[in-house]
C-alpha cells in the first residue's frame, strides 16, 4: 500500500494493491475508485483531500481489510495536506501492512 499527494493538483492517490485497472467508479464528488475487472479495489483518487471524503463508505462498500481501512481512515482525517519533508513537489509514501507509521501528520 502506498499513497501519493500532488500539491500542484491538490490530489491524493492511494494505491491499495498492484493490479490492472479495468474501470473507474465515482464513489462521490471528487472521489474515484480504480477497480480491477473482478471489481476489487486497486486504488482511490481523491481531489481536494483536505475538504473531507467518506473513507468509511468506501470501506463498507468494498469490504476492505482492516489495514486498508485503517489507512483510508487515517488519510481521510488529515485536514491540511503537504508533502512530508518538502515544501514543493509531489510526495510518495509506502505504508507496510499492519503499520501506519508512514502516514502524514496533521499540520
């Protein structure tokens, strides 16, 4: 699992697993789900993530693992987004299963 925040676009991408994206589903305004052919969730695109988005809805609709759900909830709670260790440019962070140590902290 990893996530990528692009401050220029104010967009967050959360990759839950590697796979070929077959189609997208609009979960809500500004939130797109990348789905495999079998309907499993590969990733989540969030435009303007600091404005709030319903991670719990995605978790219940897609039956995610506890680790995946914990990651989405932690990222959804961040109000101010900026790359860790950098004032400019995009940031990519990996998160190991069972550990949310790579999560950005609230500013």
